[in-house]
C-alpha cells in the first residue's frame, strides 16, 4: 500500500520547484498576495493563477508562524469578527493565536485593507483557499479528528457553490478530506474504518464533478476512491469503479500517475500482468523521480519489479542502481537474484527475511505467487545446461519433494512453452530439444513491430498533449471577420469601378 | 415471535440428517422470512446483536447446506449475504457458539478454484489478508486447504493435488464435494501437458499418470481426447498437426509483415 506521504509527495513535486521569489516574504504576505492572484484568476477566468496560489502552500506550511499567518489572512479577507465565514475558519485554529492577534498586530493590517475589503464581498475562492490552509495546518499539527469534521463541512460548502474557478481548490479540499479520514482510527485494513463512511460523499462528488465537467475534481476524486477501495482490499469494487467511469484526459500529470499506479495494482491482483505492467510502466515513466515524489516513484517501481517477475521477465540491473532507490529496492534486488537463478531455497529465505518490508509495500501476496516462476526458471536453467537429465536429479537440484511432482512440473513447463523438451517416462529423464534459431522465426519482426508501435503511440500522445493559447481562435475569428470586411469593400469598389469602366476585370476576384 | 421461530428452525437445521437434506431449502426460506421480519437479513446500525448472531448462523447453515446439495449458485448468494456480517466488529455479533467464517470462506475459495476463476480467487485472498491478518489465515485449516491446492495447481505438482483430495486430508465433508471436480480438472491438465511432453506413452504408465483405475478407463479417456492407442502405447496425433500449423504460421506471417510495413508507411506520411 502506498504510504500517504507518497501521494502527498507527488503533489509537492511542482510546488517545490516553483516557489521562486515568493519564498523570502513573510508567510502572511504570501497569503495576502495570493488573494490578488485568486482575484485575477476569477476575473480572467484562468485557472493557472489559482494553481500558482496553491503552489505556495508547501513553503507556507514549513514556516513556524503558519497559524498566525492564516489568522492574519482570515482577518484581512473578513475584517468583521461577526462574519460567518470567518467564524468557521477561526473556530478550528488555536485560541491563543487568535487571541494574541486580536491584541496588537492584527488591527494595523485590518485598517489598511478595511476600505478595500468592504466593497469586495469576499469571493468564495478566497474563503476556500483559506479553508485549504486551515486543513493543511490541522494535518500538520495532527488534529485529525478536528480536521475530518472541518473538512466534511468544507467540501459540502464547496460543492454547493458550483463555480469553475473553484475546481482546483475543490480537488485539493477533497484530497485532504480523504486523508483526514484515513488517519482516523481504526486504520484502513479494518472493515470499520471511517474511510468506508466517506465513500458515498466521494461518489456524490464524482457524480457532480462529471456533470459539471469539472476535470480537476473528477480526477482527484476518482483517484481517492480507488485508493480508498484498495486500502480495505475491496478490489472488486475498485475494478467496477474503473469499468464504470472514465478518467478525464485533461487531468494533471500527477493524478494520471496515481491513477495508473492504482490501476496497475488492481490488474496485478487480478493476474492480468501484462496490462498491469503497461500501467505501471507509464506510471513510473510519468512520475517525477526526484524531490519529495521519490516515495511514489519507489513504490510504483517496487510493484513494477514484482509484476515483471510474475510475467517471467527479469528487470534490468540499472533499475536497482538508481542512487535514490538503491536502499529501498535492496530486498527486491535479492528477490530478483533468487528468481533469476531459479533457486527455490534462496527465494523462500529472501521472502521470510523481508516479510515485514514486503507486507508494508503491499507486495507480499504477489510475491508469494512467484514460487511457481522460481520453479519454472529452475527447470529452464536445467534444460539449458543439460541435453539429458534424469528426473531424480531435477528433484534434488530444485528441492522438489517427489519424482512424480518433478515429472508433472516439467510436463507443465513444456506445455507452457517455458522449455523445448520431451520426457521419457520409462527411463525417467528429460531430453532437451536442440535450440532453434530465433532469427528464423517471426520473433524479431514482432519485437520490431512492438517498438515502432510504442514510438508511434508516444508521438500521438505528444501531439495531443500540445497546448494552445486560450483565445487564439477568437483572434483568428476577428481577423477572419476583418478580412471579410475588406473583401466586401474591395468588391464594392470593383463594382463601382465596373460602372465607371464599363467592363469588369474578372481576374481581380481571383486575387481575393 | 419471529425470533422464536428462527431459533426453532436453527435447532431443526442442526439436527437435520443427511438423508432428508432436501427439507432444508424450505426451512431456510421460512427462516429468511423470519429474518426479514426482524429486519436482520442485512445488518444495520439498529439491528440487535442477538439478531445479528442468529442471522449470521442461519446464513452459514444455508451456505453449508447448499454446498451439500451441490447448489453452487445458492452458495454464492449466501456467501455474498454473509459478507456484511463478517465485516462487523466482533463485539457486535455477540457471543456465537462457533463461527463458520473460515469454513464458508474456504469453500468459496475452493469453488472459485474448481471453476478456474484464479483472478477471483486471488482477489478474495487479498481481501482476507488485509482484513484478518496473516496469523489468522495461517492458523485456519479451512483456508489453508484451498491455498495449498492453488499453489500445487499453479506449479504443476498434480500428484500433491491428488493427495490432498483423498479422504483423510480433506478438512471437512463439505470440501469433499469439490474433490471430484478438482480431479477432473487436474486430469485434463495432465492430459494437455502429456500431449506436448511425451512422444508416446505406455498405457500402464498413463494409468498411473492420469490417476485412473484401470487400463480400460485409460483407453476410454484416450479416445475422448482423440489419442491413438495401439500396441500397448498411446500416441498423440495433435503434436504432428501442431508442427504443421507452426510451419504454416511462418508462411502466413508474410501477410502480417506486409500489413505492418504499409502501416508504417502511412504513419510516416502523416508525420512528415
């Protein structure tokens, strides 16, 4: 199971790199500056400004005066203590901070902005933004129960507004909403966990998001639901959700990564390894590989390694050499070594030694399925090294309990196409058929085709991912209108000229 | 009122002998009506603990009886109905004499295995691992049995499967119902393996390999799979056919090559 930090980390990835010049401002300044950004976003109907405002959260939460800053922000936005919105936000902040702020510094800030804010009739976006800050604050100070209660009301309020400029904020609000409920006791694998109670809410949110064409919330909530189902091992429900919904194509990269990861997980449990591998491969490739997102990257890498092993492939050595992952992947490295040589004893030893780690990663049950792959690899190694080997020797080398088992296992390996051999029952040995030349088969051309397909797919995706400026087409439209206007004038002039000259110049029209 | 009736039916079911099992469905449907009257067929916040316990026991009886009657659809229904009960905290279910949760779940796993639904099998197993923890599962003989079987089936140790389905190794009589199905499954698996693995096979050896009782049965089985039995050996004609098919494959793949190349050309054109 992915740690909560992993998912959080993917979120933090962009925030970290684009903090930029804002970072040396005091936190309350950042918050108040962000109000302007949000206002701009609402006026211009451009969500990018909101994203920029949300990005600074990671800087803000690191500040030790985070709570004070939020209070200041709230005061600025809602100067009158009697305002309902302000009360809701302040109720959950610590009393001493609110009290202290009442005393000295707050009034000055209040006075300055008083005139401006009176006419503002605060935008819901600004209130929601402050709400997110409160959620982050509650999470960082580990007030999970308060956070859960606050978030429940908060997302309800956001949903009732139905404003497109609120989408990004809403998506984030749902994220924290789910996160809070996940941290409440009893924790997820238990069937009484509060995560089950939030499901109807999340499903309702998904429904409204789809109806309102709210891509951000839709993507975020789908991912949250999948995570929710997987956390209590309700794989069937998760699978049904995937089958019944469409993941928005316009979702942000981070959400796509998570979605693909969960999808890969579901498919791996359902034994659809090829599909799982495709999903996980895209997830790891799309995922950022540095910064706080390394948790997510290593988590999906681990799963991908196991799925690759289950498919009968051996992951590349370079995967384990990545400096950031070396330590995290070490148990898996040992595992791959055992599977690669087909050593059943080493495999079992590795599994028992690292059981805790595998369980934590949620790969344990998948790894247990590897047992048969280890045996298969063992048989293949034997078949490669001997042209003829007795079943008794196979038994001793692979530590199989009886000769009959060995016979059935090799027969199955032959049927599954793992080895090219025949069995001689009377004499009790396995005879390997001579290797055929791979280049006389269709295999090379198939590999070639697969690569070209992948590249073409990549190109198509790139073309689709290109972004065009929002109002470009309007500009073109107006230009076209102007051109038509000019044409009409010209035509008029020509008609007038025709009257003068008597005979028209047909070629003139063609030039238009 | 309904509660008393329910208790009565439960004791009746308890004492029901094997020879009049056919009575059971009638009793069960009466009991389910009683449960509906008590509002306990689906657990809710308001349902009283003793009703919950009664309902769970009744559904478990239903599940076990439908297995004995070989009614797998009914069994699946009972299993699904039991799920909400199993996900309740244990103190809400009150004191139950004994829980058959392991048994019913084990049977369900075995059912999935016998119809070859490995994806379903692993999905259920994953859920079990997450909800009741490893120790619980490793202690539970009823769940370990299908897990062992699956492992043996997947790695190909069919003789282990055969051993497990013998009388004394089966954990309870309900599990025996599936033995027949499983033996048939492994027999056809072995047959398809043998077709590829052996050039030919003496009939006496085939008898042991396929776990059949007599050589006559071997010949009958061989005929049903289209094998040729002559001079005391079995020959597998499919092998040769497949060799031919493989050769044809290489020849017919030229079509695919042409198609692919044309595809590349078209794509290239759209790009350039």
